[in-house]
C-alpha cells in the first residue's frame, strides 16, 4: 500500500511505518503519522488525522507535525502529537500541551521478586489504596497552604528533598532533576493555587494509576543492567500529573490566548489550538506558569512514591532501602520545552518550543540532558499499557532526534471513549476477569474500572514494536501488572 485515504485526508507512504499528509492550503508544514497499517486503521477512526492537520496551521511549525503510533483524538491537538515550533518567530499553544500539564510516569525498581509478593497481593493493594489518595477533588499525602504551593511551584522536587519526602538520588534520576528553573509561581493564578494546595500527593481520576508490576522479559541485557532491571523483579509504576492546578493553568491561558491574540486565533482551524506569539508577554507568562505546573506534578509523583515506600515497609516488614526501592526514572508526556534541534535548511539548528502532548522525550545516549548514570546507554522511556497488558521500558533511540524531535509514544492509546467504554464494559466483570489473571485491581468506583478496561486500548505490543523498528525508542524490558489502584 502506497497511499491511505481516510475521510478526505490522503496519506502517502514515505517508507515503512511513516505516512505523510502533504502540505497544502494553510498548512505551514506537512504532517506525519508513525504507524503500522493496523494502528493506522485505529488512528483514522476518529478525528486524530484532522487534528494533526489542523496543528500544522500553528505559526512556526518546523519540518512536520507528528502523530505517534499510540495517537488518538484529543482537544484541538491530538494525543500522541509532537510539534516543534520556532521559539523566536512561532508560538506556544497551551492546548497543544494539554490540560494535565506534566502528566507523566515514574518507575521505581525494587530487589523483590514475584515470589516475595505472592500471597501479599490483597494486603498490598488494600494498603496502597488506603494510603495513596485518589479520585476527584481534594486530599493529598500532605496538607499545604498557598505559601507552600508557591515554593513547590518554584523549586520542584528540591522542596520535597528539604521536607523529608525525597533522597538526593530521586532528583538525579528525574527528568530535569525534578525542577524547571524557568518556573514562575507569580504567573499561576490564585484560583489554580487554591485548587492545588489540597492535592499534593494524589493520583486523581481517569487513566491515572499506581501499579505494582513484575518484569517478565528483558530484551537488551546491557541496558537493563544499567537501569537495574532483571526478569522476575518487581517494579512500581506511577502515572499522574498536575491535578486541578495544571488544568486551571491551561484553561486560563487558553482563554487569554483567544482574547489577547484574536488575529492569530482567526488563522487557526480550531480555537482549542489558541496560541500566544513567541516573544509576546503572554507567551513568556504562560511558559513560566507551565514550568511551575511541571514542578508541581513532579512533586506530586514524588510524594506518592515516598508514601508507596512506607506502605511496602509495613507490608513486608523491611526498610525501603533494604528492598532496593530506588527511582529508575520519571519522565513527562504533556509538556512544551525550549530545545535546540536540527531542522535542516540554511539555519539548521534552531531553538524550538517542542510541544509533546501524550508523547515522551526519548533522547539517545550521549545527550547532556540524560542523567549521568544513564548517559552511556540512553534515556529511560516508560510506556504504560493497560491493566490487562504489559507495560514497557525503552531507551531513547538514535533515530529519534532526526525523526521526532527526540520523542516517542507515551502509552497504548485509547480506541474507545470513556462513555463508550462504560456502555461496553461492567467494572465488576472487568475486575473479576483480571483477578483470574492474578491482577488485583482496586478503584473508587466500578465506572472507573470500566472506563479503563483493557479492551479500550490499542495493542501496546504493536505500538512499542513500531517505535523500536523506527529506532526512536528501543525496547529494553516488558512488565506485567500484579496490583493496580485507580481513582
């Protein structure tokens, strides 16, 4: 197959797994979809391709806008989308980062084996559910005031270290060492801070989770050794973001972009792509507020990890250090960052706002941004699957810088809306089926389980296979869930 037609949008096959939508009309660049034909059929089943095409209308889009193999419809900008936008003559778009700023994943490794955990699953899932706040609304690991929230927004995980909720190695193995220096707490509204003060250290709802997993397969031994992973070892995966604070930041700045830059908005095919011109006061203000929300999300995941260590200590009657409960890595997948990339042409290297919405940074070995402990093998990339499928650890691939602005997928990607999922699945049935696979799930409601049933997601094995084949993210290890808690 050399072309693919989907509701009036034609994709040309550039090479295996790479499909291009030609630049035309108001598009500032072509668009590319990275997918097998099977995944492309699912991606084409909603508004993803139209949203990807729309994103190329943002001023300053460099090379091409990209949809990852797990792409699906979002608000304005597709989930699984990446766009590198000129930081001098382009723009920054809050909706193209997403409402859950720095939604991301963190994996903690352990020296426990599956045999150590067998027989403790129910105690473990009950204790995690009781001690890690989840669900809509307030409630966090710590109670804070606005002054503390402002310190978290400015300092990130450094605050957690000083407050006794982290150790130095936690910072060393986090993207950007858990702190965006450009953060400006003053650019975050009082309403956002009020929403955030009671949610520090909480999972939230939707697809956010904490999962205890077993390493089932290792594909690259040398890299797995560097990451501290081995077959049959237990790991903990945490997936959440900036909670109500990040949502408020995105909402407010999207509306301000609409009001303060109507000329730019009038040139865009979807108002959810509303943007602030690079160099404008609003662009700088949003970037500072977004970086502050990024810091908040890193602290959020840090506190959940710290509480998880305490739960394991009670269940297994050992210190967390004795169980080797060390952070492997924490990486964001809803973020915009100023990065320098080679975009070809006369001025090959340019500073870009790299928007990753439902996409993961995947820098290869040798990059200074990769933590020193992993620099020789490449940045860890964590790809969650569903409750009934495996998750993956990858490492940044050599081709990622040229192909995807140093990015790859962020998960399995949905194939069904939450409303459809609740019509299709019954939460109790899903839990019982998973229990038959020795997967213990606990959630605030049956509806949450139904919305996140394994059947609503793409095949994570295929998503990861395409990433590996393209060389943008190399498979290192596969895991399978044992215990899962959700909001």
